[in-house]
C-alpha cells in the first residue's frame, strides 16, 4: 500500500477526476486512505443541541430558523445553562463524546448571552467531552475567549462553492465565512467546516467547495457532509432528494483530499438505511450525530436516536470513539505526497 501524504495544492480538475472515479474503486481508495489515518473500527458519536432556536436575520435558503420564512420552528430564547449541562450528561451516558452547541445568531455579540455560552462550554468540557460551537461569525478576541473556556472545535460551514454561494445566501459573503475560519485559526480551537448536498448545486459546485476546504492550510479537522432536509416554507422546500451514490462520492472524495480530518455524516442521515450508512462508513465517514429526541437541531431535521444508532454500530462491529484532547497549534508547513 502506498502511503498518502497530506496536500494543500489540489487542483479542481484533480478533484473532479477523483469524484468521477468508478464508484467501487473510489470507495476502495478512500477506505485504504482512511485506514492510514484513522481506526476504521471506531465512530465518533456526537450530540447537537440548539441552545438558541429561530429568529435568525439571515436568509440562508435551506434554513428553518431564518426569521424571513414561515416554518414550524418557533423562536426560543437561549437555554438555561443547567438545561444544556443536563442534556450533555445524558448524551455522555449514552456514549457520546462530542457535544455541539448551535445558536441561531448571525454573529457573536459581546453580551451576557455570550458569557452564558462561555459558562456552558466550560462546564461541558469539564465533563470530559469535546465541545463544538456554531454561533455565526466571530472575532479573533471572541475565538480566544472560547478557547480559554475550553472549546475544542468551532463549526462554520462553507455550505457550497464560492460560485454558487450567493444563490443560496445573500446576507453574508463567502469571504465572511473564510474570515471567521481564519479567526478561529488564531487559537488552538479546531475547525469544523463542510457543506450541504441538495441545494440545487452542480457537481462542479461540490468540487469547488471541496477545493476550497482541501486547500485551507491546515485542513479543517472536521468536515461535515450534510444532506438537505427540505423544510416547508423555505425557498428550497421542493428540492429533490440527493441520491445515496452522490453522498458516498462526496464522502469518499473528502476523505481522499483531507485524509486526517473527521468526515461527519451529518444532517439528513435519518433517511438513509443501515446499508446505505454502512457504505458511507466504508467510504471514510467516521462520525455521526445521534439524539435523545429523534431530532438533530430542530423538529425539521429528523435524527436517529441513541438506541437505533447503538444497534446499527453493534451490527456493523463498530465502537463509539472516546473524546480526544484538544490538539496544540498545527505547524504551518505542508507535507505533500
């Protein structure tokens, strides 16, 4: 087996060629690379908590939490810290090793709510769990405060390609998203950044998004691959379902481009069968989101529950991965292979 190194100089034509590889060969290549960098018997199980729901001023065309659309999601204030800690404790008891906290904000503001989030991060981190936050745009100083509270990861998805982005979102730019990622990189907090399949994008757009991610230096430590959950009341409510083969191709390509990253099979997993999920694991996905209430973030995004996921992992002979320590700052030199 040829050892594959980590590259930061991918070209779009190369990525397209990988994406278009005959499917079984693509899965084989991705699985081989996956085993060089990860324990293929372990899956990280994550829990996503909506700590502040709805009322977001942005116009992301897929989002049930935008105040611009009439959906079944009703705005809710920031949860009490004790509520979040209790949910995290239950999740830990179920084998979850990473808790993600999402707030429907455009950006982080330096106010009492941010202070409460910092307290949440500290208390859940002190439980021995990895904590990830997705709070919108943030400054370097805010990223440093999250780091001081113990934050393990910050999620800020690119969603799609730079070329297609303005079709989906107009209230912030692609550059804004990259700037927030750069602000996180001024700390030891790891980066979680991926995208969504099913927005009406082309294969070229999928390649374009992966091109941007795979040329970030360093790569995101976490790359979520989401499948659109069509939400009534949003502009994308009538989008067709994404074929499983497209999902597998995207996961496998991400795995080959970013070998050391955790590739997360994220939103939309509830519609996949156990066999389809197994294909995703073979292709290099090594993380899922599970739930105590059968929803991932809001009622519009179904999610398998802890019992169903434990049954599936047992069936496949997979184990739940324990949390890891926050890594130190990554060296800035490239290893090209």
